[in-house]
């Protein structure tokens, strides 16, 4: 594989003349080019994992089509203003001049096309349709799934580019969390009757990893104790990663990400120690925090300055200088950048090697695009490290990094996606009375009260390593200190060694001297989600029997139990709290006999 040493070029960019004059394309790009030239289709969907070089493939194909007079001009449609400019810069490097500032009217003769956003097309679809009708046009639809973001965008793309001579759709993540159809994408019905998107060429993360095109990713997850106050005024405490209802899990997650707690400073400190280790082998390696909102982003940047003594680059999507700050960070060697959404997709900062997923966005699409910011490889042996809260959906996404998905148009029949759906329905009526009785929902707001972090585990190549450990401990440092320049098999071997050493060390310590998180898994008390479900079912059964005996509503009995025994609503109660309530119901029932 040939790479370029020019830091202004994407590591995937061949930096050469039109296709056919030199053999510098990656194997998948050559294969995709060959497939396209053989078929000569009007529509072509190329799915390639983030970091594989979709821009290179698309612009090389555009050069070939212009050179052979198949088309006379090019229109690139990108998700954001920054990416629109990034496309124009990349095109200029192979001699295709695109105007990224085009808004209306005739195009200056020095340009061979335009770069616009999906939002821009949505505003003036007829302008772009007229351009396609006047001259033979290749339309490159970057991250085509964005055309399904709203009905107006999808309809505008159909209206604007229906007369185009050729349409090339690109995406690293063809799936969406909804069933909005994506324009110019073919859907094929499977044996199960569900229609899924059909790509003309696919190059997944697994293949790219085998080819050394992208970096392997080490995921480091952190748990910890969370405390928060609900809208009803109840103070809840739960451990992130333990079996919780959907609402409790969401609130524990929000509590972890609150910059006023201890979880974020501890995780940012761990990530910075990891970055220091990576920079021993990769001196310009950078780190990125992906935040939920602008206030959080600013707060995280303040924490980073306090932890590291160095200011972080803050990128907010509505700031006029956002693109310039991204470019300055990309070309520099500073340590940290904090952003909200605009760096989660398509933005090319190859030196990013450490990430902190500090957002509550939990769709597979967003997660894949976010992790894609760290996998762009510059040389063999580089690894990426992404820090996560121990949240079930995120751990699932991390384990499925190599799974190739398609966009599904039809909703599958509801299955067991939510293991708590059944019990949530059972609790809905019981807890309704409590909400009505307090009348406090409109008076109080949700509030994070406190948090701390515990190193939980490392996930790599579908396997898990390590046991829980305190931040700053030798056990945690064993994993943070893995060299940043290793072959994939060396990463796995080192993780296995670290895990064996941690287990051996913890077994030497007597249980009475060990903190709970330091105990090996086989000696640590565990309550499974099934056990919690059975405890809740048993409590509901006792409450039902007592309601039948007394004539009181279920919700009223649950309220009395909480007043008598203390603790949160049944959905968030611990096993001990559930058992206490069951004992109390039995006591009440016995008194009536």
C-alpha cells in the first residue's frame, strides 16, 4: 500500500493524475472503480467504513468521467459546511475545481462544479435541477443517509438530481434508526419480507482492518456510583452498568456525564494518561471529547485545562470559526479537542487517536460515525482508544464494530429488544398513582447529585479483558499504559497478559481487605437482570393480593411501601429494598388475619 507523507493530504489520498495513469489506489478503490466502469450505471452506492478513503474513490471516478466526457460538471452534496469545503480542497488537489461558496446564478468558467450541503439543496432544489438539465452532471451524494433526515431533504434531492447523468452515493454507515427511505438507493426484499438497502460495492471495517487500512479500536469502559434527584423529588442511587430500567439507565448515564460530578474528571484524567502513553510512539497524537451540548463542551474544556494545564480546542457548530479551528487542530500537535456534533462525521483529523464518548446519543449510526473519527490509519501499528460509560447499548455497539448493516425500510415485528418492556408495562399503572399524588413533576427538575468513576473493562476484537479497578490504581494503569504502536495480535496478547496479572494480584488479597470492585468476578455478589425481574414480579404479586384483600389501589400500596421502607420507585429499587417491601407487605397482610 502506497501512502503519502504530505500532511495536508488525507492518508488515503493517492495524490496523482486521473485513474489509470498510476497504480496508487488501494485495492478496494481499484475494485470499486473496475466494477463501476464495467457496469456504467446511472446510480452507484458505495459503502466503505470511515477512514477507508471514500473521497479518494469518488474524486478519482469523477476525474475519469470528466476525462472521458461522460459528464461535463460535478456537484458534491455534503452534510455540513465544513465538509463541503473539505471536498472542494480535496478536489482541487487532483485538478477538479469546485466552488464551495456557490449559491445561485451562472458558475464561473474556471470551476468544473460546485460543493453544496443537503440543507442548501433543500432550500433551492430547482436551481440544482436546472444545472443538471443544462449540462451532463455527476452528482456525488456524500453520506447519503442524510438525505433521509427529513422528508423535505429527501424530496428536494429527488427533485434536484433526478435528471443527473450519473449519481454516486457514498456512506460509511448506510443504516438509519428510522425507516425514512433514502433517495437513489435500491432496496431489495429479503426472505423475511423486510426491504433493506442494496449496495453496489461494500468495504467494511473488518476487511479494512485486515488490510491495515484502518486502526484497531480499544474500548475502555467506566462504571461507577451515580446519585440523582428525579422530577418527583426522589433521590436515587445506582451503579452504572448494573441491571436497571430504561429510564433509570438513562438518568444514571446523564449523571455520569455531568461535569460537576467526579466521573467526567476521572475519565478525562484516565484518557489523558492514555494519550500521554500513545504520544510516546505517535508524538502528534490528539484526543477528542464528543459532548452532548455546547454548555457541556465548554465545561469539559475547562476540566481538561485543570487536569492537563493545557487549553483544549473547542468546536461548536454555530461558531463562525469552527472550520478554521478544526483545520488548525488537524495541522498542529496540541493534545485535546472538544466538540458537539460536527466532528462526529466525515471530518478528517487523522492524528486523533484517543476519544471520550461523552454524549447521550445512543443510535448505532451516530456511534459508528463518532468512532470513525479515530480509525483513520497513517501507518501500520497505530491503535485507537475510545473511552465509554458502561451503558449496555454502547457496549453492544462496541462489540459489533465489524458487523456490516444495511438500511432497513420496514420495521421488524417487535421482539425482545427491551428486556424491561414487560415489567415497565406492569409498573406503569402502579407508579401512576404516585405521580398523581405528589403533584411535584411540574415543580421540580431532574438533577445530578454526584458520581464517581470505576474502571470497568477493556473491549477489543469482540472480547473483554480486565476487572473493575479504581482510577489511578496500578490495575487501571496496566491497561492505560499499553503501547500506542502495536500490531493487532500484539494488542490482544498484551491485554490477556494484563488481565492474568490483575486476576493473580486480586486473588492474593483477602476478601475482608478488598474493596468490592477489586474482588474477582467469581467472589463478587451479582444480581442478574432476571433475578431483579423475579423480585419485582414477586413484589407485584404480593401487592396484588394485598390490594384484593384491602380494596386499595395498587399505586396507593406502592406509595405506602415507599413511605414505610424508604427508597426509590420499584423500577429503580435495589434487591434489598425490594425484599424489605415484600416483608412489609407480608407483615401487613398477617395483621389483617
